[in-house]
C-alpha cells in the first residue's frame, strides 16, 4: 500500500468528494491560489476553479455563516478556518446558529457543512495560534466533532464528514500534516462515531486524541521493554463518542489514562473519565489519570511550550504510576 | 409607483397582511400579559409597512431571515396565524413543534429561513443562502431583515462585504425603528442613515419611508430585480417606529423615550394611512376593507382556538431533531 501524508490525505478526500458531488465546494482565507496556509487545498483551484474553491475576506463569522446558509439551501460546503483559535471569532455562527438551527426549527432544516481547522502546539506559535479547543465544540449539542490522528483516518473521516447531513467540526493538527501513513488507493469511508484501537494491549487503557496518539504509541513501545502492555484507543470522533470501545477496554485492563493536548480543566479527558466512572467504576483498579497540557495559555518560548505540553515521558510516567 | 401598476389583488393582500400582523402582535401581547404564554415577546407593532412592503416584493421561492422581533416579517412572508400562535403557546402544532418559540420561527417551505435571537446574526447565513442559490444557478434571492441595532455588529459588516465581493443575490433590509432595544439611534451610532454604510462596502444603499408600504415595496422590488440580474446586494434602510416597548411588558415610554415622541409617530400609523390610499385611489371601498378587517379578526380567533386545543409536545420530543439521523 502506498504512503501519503496527512495533508495529502485530507486533500484527496476533498478532491474525491468534489468530483463525486457538485454541491461540495470550499471556502476560506487564502485557500485558492495560495493553497491554504498549511497547503491542504493546494492544486484544487486548478481542477475545480474559483466558483468551487473560494478565497474569502478575513471574516470568520461570514465564512461560517456563508457555509451554513449555503448548506441550508442544499449545498455541501467545506469551510477552512485557518487556526482553531480563530473559531472564537465565528463562535456565534457556529454555536448559536449552525448547531441549533435544526432543533430550533423543529427539525425542518439541515446544515451539512464541514468546518475544517487545525490546532495544536509544537511550533512556538504562542497563545493565539496553538490551542486545542475541541472541548468547546463537544460541549455544544448539534455539532459533530472529528479529530483524526493518521492520514488513513483523516481521509476516511473527511469523506464521511462531507457526506454527513449535520454540521461537522473537523480538527486537524499542524504537526501532523507532514506525517506519513498507509492510505489505500481505493475508495473508503470511516463512519463517524467509531473509535479505533491503535495498539491492542492488556495492562492499561490509554485513550489519546490527535497528535497525542503518536506520542502514546511511542511511549507504549518504550514501555513494552519494561513489560507493560498498553492498549491505545483513538476515539477519532469526539461527538459522537464511541463509549463502548473505551468501556470494553477499561473492563479488560482495569486502568485508564487519558491523554490530550488541550488544557486539563473541562477537557475531553474529564468527559471520558466521568463516563468511565459512571459506567465502569467497578472495573477500575486505580484512579483515572489525565495527561494534558497545563492550565496555562501556550507560551512562546520553546522550552516553556514543551514544559506545558504533554509528551512521551509524561505519558510513560502516568502509566508507570498506574501499573507499577 | 402608482397603485394601478400593482393591481388590486396584491394591494389588498398587502393590506390584509398588515392587519394580520397588527392583530397578531396585539393579541400575543395581551395573552402574554395575562400570563398565558411562556418566555418573552418582542412586538413589531408599527413596523407592518416595512415587513409587508419588503416581503411583497419577494416570490414564494425567495427566502428571508428575520430577527427576535420577527413575527411581522414572518407573517408577511406567508406564515399563518394558527401555527404562529401555536408556537407561541409552545404547542406541538407550532412551526417549530414548540421547540423554537417566538424568536425562532421558521418554515423552509415558505422561504422562511428562520428568525434568530442573536442581533445581527441572520445576515451571514442569509449571505450563505444567496451564495447557494447563485451556485445552483437559480434566480432566487434572499432578503435579510435586521435593525438599526444590528447594523452595529461585526456580523453586519462581514456579511455586507462578503455579499458585495461575490455579487450575491441578497437584500439587506434594515428596519430602522430608531432604537437598539432601549438605546436611541443618536446614542448608538454617529450616522443618521444606516443606508450610508452601503458605501463602505461598494453597494447601493437606499433610505425609504418605512411607514409607507408602497414605498418599501417599490424600493425592495428594484433591489430584487438587481439581485436577480446578478448585479449584487442592496442595503435598504426602512425608517420606521416600534410603537411598543423593546419587549412586551416594557412600557416603552417614560424611561428612554417620551409619550409625545410615540404619539408623533403614531400619527403616521402605516395601516390607516394605507387604508386611506386604497380608498382615495379607488382600489377598494370602505366596506371591502372592513370585510378584510373582519376576516382577519376571525382568523385570529380561530388561530387562538387552534393553539389552545393543540397538544404540547411529548417529553421525548426534547431529544429529537438534534442531529439528522442517517
């Protein structure tokens, strides 16, 4: 099987869906000639033209609003918001309009829009360009939230997101774009709401998201030398969350570590820990551990950035504390 | 525009719609003050010409968005009083199955893309709907209502700019009712005419007398034609007045505006004025218009009966319509 990057995987999904369905189109800042600030949409203008690959003004509320309105009248827009941090500017259109329109209107409308964006640390992007804000969107009923960690998942989940009849927040990671992985040439779609066991194991369950899946896999490889067998679950979509796969794993291992790059307070880790406490308490042999960013804005200084961000060592330490 | 060019049917339809709005708003306010409606209400009494003139220039297949003060706009676009009232009563037969309420009434089959309770928030997705129509190659247009208060939001400017650069078939219609909730226009913006903000975005801006239904109709019709021809958006400022307070229960006089000011505007009440125009132009007789008034009153009574007799939604309904189930 061929290897492609995460960036190419997202692009392939966009291209294939645009070829398949003329109602799919792209809009966002600098996405046309420039190909997007992380080059995900590079080359798509040439194939699909400026009607379907639309550069927008720097107007995040209008970008999301335009996607929502177009979706309401039968289009399938995929909007790019350059950084997840900039979603803050569009939050009314996302939270009060897009997420709720179907419900408020008594089920009469549907809004099949995808809002793609990227987040994460690791490039000294500082406090306004490096956040992990997935929990904001998980907290809003009416939004689906997708956070792929591999090229294979990114492609299959993007295709499912575009075909879904609901608004989907699709969260990429800036440091995953160059990561390579096996992606088949043939068509495939990964249904939303299905977790993936990235590494089977028997001693401890690690639920990790986005780039932290890679970190957890590295940590597991090291711990294997120490005789600790780690099971790693990537939920892949946070809404809907595949609780069953997580609970099954915890019932098997009796121990849970949740790893995410977002800050700890009210992060997705809190939700997963609470779900396990509610539904699998009797199976737990030890308290749940969370490995997350510290509760600070992201500092610019590379050493400080690394200090507040979770990594392999912090994951290993947490696992050893549980298993050791 | 001479009344003869519009035609009797359309003129009487406009008269009827204005009457429906007035009666609906007054009835709803009365029911609310008696404690019979949950939540809260924003009345559009006084703005009937602005709502009806604008919507009369739209075809059934055209879309519109409205605001927290949206009953009038929505009735003008074709919503019926029974399902409107049922929604205010939070009943299953309401336009939103009792889950939206006064501020969120929508019916996509009627081209009503919904009211929103967030000031200024309807404009961006109205622009999106216009983008969708343009890309699909239909000649449908979208009209987005908002107020002078909404014209101070970032969403307003982002929406106008985007619609302008993409030449989208959208009409931005500002009910300038002189107040952003309780704050008078002179306090909340330096400009006198909201229409001048069109210049900032390179699109036409027109100010029209919002108490004159025919003036609003004519102005909107021209903007619709422009939009259909692919010439892009227009900003229309319809100068009107909110006869009642910001919300039902706000006396509307005494704290932030004077009784004299309200009385002055009431002299320009758009409904008796339009009635006079129709009679003087020989379009309709007193008797014909009285008959319409009676029909509207009867429709209102039936709407209340319908709403009262309708069931409340089942509790399970709270869990429906969050997502489209595949």
